[in-house]
C-alpha cells in the first residue's frame, strides 16, 4: 500500500484501489469505476484546486473507460435488417 494523503491506496496494474481486492470474476469496468470513485474521494480532500481538478479529470477518464469496456463486452444488439 502506498500512502496518498490520508488514504492507503494499493497500485495494481496501473489502477488505484482503496483496500479492495478484485475477485477473479469481476469485470474490468467495475474495476475502473472503483478507481474513479477512489480518485473522487481523494480529490475531495485536496487543498489545491488544480490538483483537485486534475484528479477529477482522471476520474472522468476512468468512468469513460469503464463505459467503453462495457460497450465492448456487451455490445448493443442491432435489429436484424433482413427481417
């Protein structure tokens, strides 16, 4: 665990986790959303507005990544144009 502010954050596979172990069957999208949540929590405690804003941008990027992964894992089924 690496301390960041008042938080203990484990860095694994380049993604932040707040003391939560990922089970084997858990999706990458859930992992990215947890990372976004952790970053928002850390950002709320930041005293410097620029640092807070950077963490929020990063959190939004993790949310967007989760969205892309979900869409890739579970693509929307288009109606059959031939029927």
